[in-house]
């Protein structure tokens, strides 16, 4: 079933008609403010978490020992783990 063409779209199928511009105009400011508020909130959460991690010392986390580069130490039974 073919739908009749909408009065809000151009007859060639692309672009906006003046009626669609008028219909969308009242939502432009509200949507822009909502987008800016969301962007500000996401930016604030990102910057807060980045700064919180940056200030952390991470000195209380134990690091595993570095692997030995000495070939003799790898074959020494005294240094082998049991």
C-alpha cells in the first residue's frame, strides 16, 4: 500500500518544507538546552573521575616482581618457586 505524500516533506522526497520548519521551530530551543545540559553533565562526570584517579597514589597496590633476565638465575634451584 502506498501512503499519500506528507505535506511536511518536499515533493521530490528530500529536504524540508516551510511547514516542517515551522513545526520544528518550537522544539529547537528546548532540545538545544537539553543537549547542552547533557553534554555538561557528561563532561563534569568525566573530568571529576579523571581528576579523582589522577590524584590517587596507587602506592598501596603490590606489584609482582619483574622477571629475571639472567639465564643462570632461571636454572638456579635456589631461586625456583616450589
